[in-house]
């Protein structure tokens, strides 16, 4: 799994390659931790299912992923929809 809830501060970390199985884990973390922040500085890839969970959940997102496509195309959309 590439989705982890850090024990301090309500931060959900996305790192490495987040595949379709990570979407459910991310959704569960977001539901259990309202107001959580996503840290994705170590993220190399996001499956479309993970992006959809982020779009619907609209958490605050911090950092910049290591993948240029995510930085250029996905990050602006997620920041625009953040609460």
C-alpha cells in the first residue's frame, strides 16, 4: 500500500506508485479523518481511481509529486477543489 496515515497531525501520505487498490484505503482514511491533509511529495504515480477519490474528498494537498504529469496537470485541479 502506498497510502499511510501519519500518527501526528491528521496527514495522509501518498508515496510511490498509488494503484487502484489504494483508492479504497485513501477513501477510508479521508472518511475517518475529516480535515486531513494529503502529503504527496513522494508520489510517483496516481491511478485514476485515486485521483477520483481526491477530487470527491477535496482534502487540502501539500507538497509536489515527483511525477511531472501530476505536477503539471493534476495538482492544479486538486488545489482548485481543496476546501
